[in-house]
C-alpha cells in the first residue's frame, strides 16, 4: 500500500487538468497513488488522464452524476494509503508539498488529551497562495497572512476565523476519516469544510508553514456559482456542532453566514426584499459598514509588511 492516496475529483477540467497532474508527477515524495474520480465529464478529461502512463494512476468514471460531497466520498472509498491528500483539478502543488507534510506525520503530536495521552495527528495542511488570471497573488488564508498557521486543536478556530484551509493543501489520516464515517449525504457543497471540522474535533492538526499549493481563482470557482446554497449548508454544519461551541461563537457564525446569504439575495430583483429583511433581522449591517475600512486596512498592511508566504518564498 502507498503511504499517500492522492484524490483528484474531476468534472470537465480539461483546461487545467494537465497542470494539476504534472504537479503530482513532480513531487519529490514518490510513495503515492493517484485516484482520479471523473464525475461524468463531457470534455476530453479522460484522454488527458490516459496520457499519464504511470502505474500509480488509477482512473475511475463515476456511474452517475453526483454532488461534490458524494464524489469526494466515492473517491475516498477507493483509497488504500494511510493518508489521503486532495488536489482539485484547477490547483497546483509545489514540488515538495507531500515531502514537507509527510515529515510532520509523526503518529503523535505534542497535543495531549485530558488524561495525558498523546493524540494522533489527524490533519496536516499548509500555506496556500491564490493566483489570478491577471498575475496577482494573495494568501489564501487572510486571517493568518502575517502569522504562523495554527496547529494543535484548531476546531474552534475553524468557526471563529472561518474556513482557512484550502482542500488542495490538506492531507488527512485515512483512519480519522473512517472514524467519522466519511462524508454524510446532507453535505453536498462543502464536504471539505465538513472534513476539517469533523476531524479537528477528534484530532490535532499540523501545518507546513511553507507554501505547498497554488489555488487558481477564476469565474467558475464553486464558491461563486453556489454562494447561497453554500452558506446555507455551512449554517447546517454550525448547528451540528453548536453544543461543542461557545454560544457567542455560534451566534456570530450564524450572523456572518446569514449576512452573506442576504447580500446574495439582494442582488436579484426577485429576492431583493427578502434579502433586505434577512440582513436586518438575521445578519449584521454593522459588519457591512466596516467592510470598506477592513479592505483598505488589508491593502495598507500588505504595502508595509511582507506576508509570510513571500518571506518563506525568499528563503527558499
């Protein structure tokens, strides 16, 4: 069995798929298998995968068109490695990505349970850089752009700070995903966030502070296409773990995502009134008033300080 099963979910990804596959082939860490789960693509994605004549590449064509959550879960069930790494069809790994993360995979982290026993690391992620068609680059995780990525018990931070992990940067211990029973059917749009939270609730995390992944920004990003449904699903996740969180954290999360839904609704004439009512009753008008000032603050800070990813890149 390989140490790492790389999972790539594909749906009509021909325009970027080759770059993603090349970045797997270029890994300095070679003990992996690649599971390409093709969710009924209608372009020539399958032909592109077939060009990679490497015994470690395993191609599966989904028997039916499914949601991302179901497609992720189906691919996970084909994995044989101790660790599951994910790479989306439009993202790119840095050559040492798996090497850096597997160097952190020691069975026990420094985090200990209440009884004093060491806890098994369940997730290893790394710093990710967003890159845009115009050449602009930004840290994927704005909350930790100038500070080290958090490690240890990150469960609460995944709610207070939001989803700061890029799926293409994450590696999960397979047994940790088996513990939580995989991805439930109710989770179709944000399976990545679900896995972060569910695994982090039981296991500590490690983080590679170097840039391990480049996240491609474009108009077809799922978060842009399914914004309202995505935030509604996140609200469902918040409710699932509400008993494990501070009530104030739950309230802030609900308000944050309700605000996002309201803003989307206000962009359509058919739902504008509903969106205004939602913003006034469930969302936060104050946060929207602060948004331009926070945006200006982030721009100013980037012009004064060097983000961690730039500092790390210069050292390499």
